[in-house]
C-alpha cells in the first residue's frame, strides 16, 4: 500500500483519510478495554449501529475488495480462512483462525499450506460452507471482471500467473486441492511464512458457485458472517445489514455481533461526520466512523471538553511517511549527500506540519514502531529535535559541496495528503539551516502518483509513504527494497532502486520462517542494514484520532487496522 488514499480504499474504510496508522500499541480512549466506552454496564445485544463514512463501500464483492484482516464492514459479511485477532493494541496484530481450525499447517519449507474447516459452518440460507466454496471464491478473484483484490495469489500459487478465472477457465486452479469438503491444500511457488496473513484477505471468503451472479454478486453476496446484506444503494453509498440467523458464535470466536442492525451511510463530508458524532443526537448517538479522522482544529476542541475527549479513539497502523531518494539522479548518487539530508531534517517541524504530536509520531526507522513488524529502535543519523545542521554541513563538505547545494523536492499539491505542501515546506525550512536550498515542485494528484511511481522518470527527491497489507515486515520491506520487484515500465515502489543480492537473499530466508517472532527479529535487523545505505529518510508514523457516539460501547482498536473494530461494538 502506498498513499493514504490508496490505503484507505484497500483497508476498506478501516482507516485513512489518512490511510490507516502505525506505532506503539494502539488502544481505545484512555486505554479503554473490553468494556469500552459509552457506559459502565456490560455490552448487550440489540439496537442499530450507524456508520458515518466519507468513502462509499464500493465493490462489495469479496473478490474485488483489497482488505487487510478481512476489512472492517466487509468482515461482518465475509468470513475468511484466518482473520485478525480482535483485541486492543499489539495483541490485535496477531493472525488467528476464522473458518479454519487453525492458522494453517505448513510443509517443512513453507511451500505447501493445509487448512481444515470448522464443523457447523453455514451461509445465510442455511446451506453448509465447503472447502470447494473457498476454492471457488479464490478462483473467481482471478477473473478480469472482478479485479481489484490483492495481487499476491497470482504470484504465489503454482501455475496461477496466467489463470483467467472460472468464467473462462472451467478447469480451475490445480494449485488448490480440496481432497474433501473440509480440507484445502495450497501449493506455492516459493516459501511464504506469511501465508496465514494473506488468508485474511476477502479473496479467501467462500462463495457458492450456484449463487455466483458475476459482477452483480456485490448487490447481494451470500453471507458467511454474522450479518447479511439486505440493501446496497448506489454501489455502497448506503449498505444495510441485518443478522444472519445461521451464523453461530460457537464457530466464531472473533466477532461479537452485538447490534441487530448496521446502517452504513457514506458520501458524507468529513467535517459533517465529526460534527454529527460530536453532537451525538438521535441515531448519531449510536454512530461511529471507520474512515474519518479528527484534524488539529477539531482535536483542540475535543481536548478542552471532557465528555468529548472521552469519546475519541486513538489508533496506530503500520505506515511510514518518508523522503525518498533516486540514487541515479545527481547529487543523490552521493551517499554523503543523502546522509547530510538525514542529519539536517527537523522532525519536530515535520510532525507539526502533519498536525502535531497527537496525529504523528516522529520516525527514525523505516519499519513502523510495532513489535509485529520487527521494530528495533535505531537512529543512524541522529538529528535531535531540530536537526543537526553542523553534521550535515560536514558531510556536504566531504561530498564536494562546501558552499551548499540546491535540490528539488517533488510533492503532491493536495493539502489533504501527508505528501502535500505543508510537509514539503517544513522539509525545505529544515534543510535551509544546513545550507541546502530546496526548490519545491508540486504536482497534481495523478501526475504526482505517475511520476513518483515511475521506474524510468522517478524524481531525485520526493515525499511518499508506505503501509503494510498485514502487520509483518515482509509486505513492508520487500516492495520497497527487494531489487527483483523493481518495475521499469510500470508502477514501481522500490523508490531507491535498490538491488542488493544480500538484501534479496535475506528477504528470501525470512520468508521461509513460519514463526512470526523469529521472522520479526530478522526483519528488524534487515531494516537497520538497509538504513545504512541512506536511501530513505523516515519522517513520521500517522496516528488516528476518531470520534464515536455517546451510546457506543466496547471500543476495540488494534495495531492491525488502527481504527475502531466494528465487529466488537455494542450500542445502548
């Protein structure tokens, strides 16, 4: 995941207008636990939960959604082989069983993964969920008509690169075996210790072939979760969910499913959403948002109001905003120049430009500061709170720029993004102290994305960001630093164009590990090794602050999504 808008879409309203968040343990307001907010009594079933969002829940088809951990609203309808642990903070970054009895049994080299379905699983019509349905759900995600989901399966599954989906290829994917109605065996091209995390994507939701209506399936997908779709207006602008009476809590340890009804209303202005949640009148008293943050001005208001501040959920998601160098462009081909910029950076001013310390944590590591990613604290280019201009000038002199230099910083013209003019100006002011003159080059959104993601015309120096598809180091480091993922004639995310054999080999070695803790330690060490090349300058990790209605109870915010988990919420 790259930019905030992209991340928000991919996490299906799990975050961002942001994108979604990162950092120390995420938690509810004042570290609220299982009892959550909105009263002191135990959560009860009943009532209607209203969701007020900016972005419509478009393409409500498990094949087309790009979600992590099953998504937020989608996870109420689509169960997957595995899912995220629905707990506060770091505990919520773990992968746990969902439809499957466990998180998967790997072969010795992690190229074959076997899953067994739980007993008693049923769709909303009472029919049994089978392994063949899960396989079919995955296969239809390959159809061009249903594109949009995560691309990993096409790369990971044996023989899947050219598969066109079941509408064109009736033979199916041989890489997925279903020896009986409750067993699935996946054959991979290479070792993938993170496969249980991938199995949280909605492409792993079961779809009964007899009920598949192709591109119209999104209008009434067959539910395997606690709620079913009874209305879907204007491609997700309003979705109404009611209970799936055949869902059983005995087969689902993760979703609480307290409300009787969930009314998702989208297409609203962010300021309107926050005003309605703040006033908390009528049905808005039992309302939440899954994609709208509080801004600096709104936070100032809530912080001075005890009642409002008690209704602000704080969360962090695996995301890093950073400065990127293209080392094929002068003077960034000189490592000492890149190091000088790292030393000169004033992260305090950058954090202030991002909305202040309540909305951004300063970053000195590329990996987000969460244990699941392998975070290991380091600062190879200590700039202090306001930048180390003296050290920067020393390095510039060694690089042949004793009298300073002039460079261009490319950024987005959109103030609503964290790659916008406010951040660019803060960087410009900081580097000026070290004798570095920064000319700002603002681009409109489409041009900005096209240029910064181009393998052939990437700028020498620009602002960008990256968020993980799941909370481990692999989907964070590999797309940015694995040389084999450099794309010359398409969207390229390896911003530093790094192709180091030792880095590539270590990525392969870590991918073989099926123990998340062991893998995390190795990812942390690799992060530091890559940092020695000074190809990026980490700026900050976003923090999410979101209001919820006064009658909302049981607030749970995990480090997987960084936002309130809708599957845990109860209303008065």
